[in-house]
């Protein structure tokens, strides 16, 4: 095997590192938490008919129960954090879009057009300043076109629909199919193209002079390159929409188009840089194939969300890991030239950068293998199904003193819903609020409500990275009664448990509806994870908190609640 370094290899190295560590985690690294289905926040009123014991607690004693020891409403505890989380979420969406735009630049449909388009601006303008201004307007037109696309997604679906996408089983399954199609397209099975009449009409309008012609040139680029950029845009819009952020799709498209537009302005300003660009070739198709593998891995997450929400039990943690191990293993072999597709050029040698990328990919593959025996895999724990879904787990017993059961049998008997939910780390967890509160009073311990969700990546990260900390685990297992309430579960309630929410006025038919309505009505929050420490009087012991990956700070939160309860 001959090793050779060249300029193309350098580009491949940069791309590979960006894609491996950013593209896979792009969708799930957003700090926006799981959103609640179909909630509208309205004023709580006291004089209403009550059909459910929990609703009665929420409605009749709402104002009192929302007050903590300092007389602060729970609203005060939850309005600042969600605003900060939404800001972080939009920042993550922008970064994701920007990375997607950089990846799109190296697609076979765009990269060869870069020098041609810039040369048009420089040769067709009398002065350098005019060339730069025209290129800048061209780039601005690209941004406008894609941002409008993002806004259309918000307008068409609406804010409420966007909030429900992340937990809706049908949408998650459709997203899985969509990303699967994108992956197969990038792997070379077919190309996703728009009708040629659209392209021809846009190209004809681009022949017009002035700014209108430049705008239509940008539109032509968007249409012609759709076969390459479509899967990237589609994936970005799916992730932005399911983040629950109203402006998510528009912000994502702004980041994408901004990265796409920058080179045109820069190369128009510095035309000599064009000579430094690597020549087009087979390496561009390799970029598409790598993206195809990443799209395929990302699609698995959406399928896992559906499986968890509907309790199909087809897609447990070890099944998910096996699929990711195979996908990234094949990607590593592809980078080494051991796997070829129909559109690939012959690989006569393996460059050093390409070898380095394959080492990283294959190392990541090997890293995941111990997870088949229960290793926590903390760096990717947020993406994986819960540890409790693993059939063969050698890790959890090290925390629980040797117990291997995913649903520990306690002296108080089986908990309600224990047959469909899994207690993380074999903790003694209740899944029903009334049952958990009754037990807390019996054993004289404070309550920790954990509002969580099957599709909540931050919840899984907390359970895998913070809760196993020895001090945190000891506090949770010995000093608190934990009540986990899943806000996105699709299990139907019994007929006598269904009711119409006095808070939102909507029908509550599933377990997820019940607890999401409860969280919104009583704590004025709709983000997960959301940890609430209560006394037996159902009043706040301390201000609730969301995800906090610092184990020491999270322990301080627990200790402050325990101290308040003991006082």
C-alpha cells in the first residue's frame, strides 16, 4: 500500500474531522430540550369542575402549591431557564446549519461551480469593487432564498406543530424514512432532483441584467445543486423543527446559507485564491458517501424514538449499538478503499490524512463494542436508548450491589406502569405521581419529580453521566423518593382516567398527555429534564432545575432540597 500526501488529502482530512465529530452530533447536541405536545399556557382558574385527583391538586390549590418556602411561584423558577435554553438551542441550530453549509460546499454539485461563478463576477465587472459588490449581493440572495425556506416550514406547520414533532411517533417514523432515503441517495443509488422546468425557468430569468439577474442566478444554484444539498437541508430542517424552537428552521437555514455564501464574496475579493483550490475529482463523491453513512446513523435515532414511545421493544440499546457499529465499521472500510460504490473513482493509494480519518472512525467503532455488554459509553450516551433496555448489562450491577434486574422488586410491591417503563440504574422509581407521593409520606422522605421523555437526549445524558456519580447515586437511592413522569409516552390511559384538561382545555388521553399537562399547569414549564424537589405538602423545597452535567452542582441541588425538607 502506497501512502501519499497531497492538497486533496488535506481537504479530505478537514472535511472528515468536521463530519465525524460534528455532523453526527449536530442534531442531538442542540441544547433545546424535548418539547411538550399541544400545550397552550393560559391563566389558571380555581373554580372549575374536577374529574381527576391530580387535576384537582393543580386547579384548586394551584397558587398555594406553586409557592416555595420563600413564597416564590414556580413560574419564577422556570421562566429564566427555558429562555436561556432556547437561546442556546438556537445557537446550536445555527452552528449545525453552518457546518452543514461547509459540507455542502464540498459536494460535487457545488464545488465545481465555485470558480466558474466567481470568475463570472470578476471578468464581467469593470472594477474590482463592482465585482465584490455583485458577489456580495449574490451571496445575500443565497441567504434570503434559504432563510425564506426555513420560515415557510414554520408558517406551514405552525409553532404548535413544531413543538409536537419531537415526540410524535408518526412524524418520527416519517423522518426515519426520509433520512433513510437521503442516505441511500448519497450512497449513489439515485439522485434527488427537482423538475427540470423549474431549473430552466430560473436559468432563463438569470439572463436578465442587474440585481434581478443575480438573484435568479442564486436561485438557479439552489435548484441545480438540490441533488447534493437536498439531503443536508432536509436533515437540518428536520432537526431544527423537532427542537421545538419557533425560529429553529429559519436560524438553521441562515447558518447553512451563510456558510454557502461566504466563499463567493471572499473569492471575488481575492481571486488569486482560486488557484489554491483542489481540482474536482473522485474525492467529491467520497464526501457524499461519508455523508450517506452519517445520515444512515442519524436515521436510527428517530426509529429508536418511535420504538420507545410506543413500547415496541424492537430497538433496544444493544440492537441500536450493533447497527451503529456496523455503519461506522463500513465507513472505516470505505475510507481505506476496501468498499466501493458504483460512482466511486479507483483508489490507487491511501493518503495519510485519509488513513488518519479511517483510524478515527474505526477507533470510534471499537469504542462502541463494550457497550454490547453494558459499558455506559458516556460520550454518546445521549443518543442511545436507555441503559435499562439492555438485555445483558454488566455495568449497572456495579452500582446496585449486584442486582441485574431492570425492574427491581421492592417491598412495597410492583409500581404502577413498571411493566412499560424502566427504572434507570435500578433505582426505586415510581412512575405515577399519586403513588409516589403516598410512599414518600409513608417513609418520610422528600420527593424528586423527574419530568422526562423517551426522545429527551439530555435526560439520557443526565442518567448516564451524572446519576452514576457515587455521591449523587447514594443520595438518590437513599434519601429521595424518585417519581419519573414521561411526558411523551403514547400509552392510552384507562377510560376512567381520561379527562379534559382544565388548564389547556384539551383532551388528555395518554400517559404523556397527563404528565405534560401536569408539568405545565403546576410548574409552568415544558422542558425536559426538569427536576422538582417537593415536600409532603407538595410545595417546592428549592427552585427546580434542568439538565446540569456537573455532578457536584447537581449534588448541591439535591443536598439543598434535603436540608430544606429536614428543617
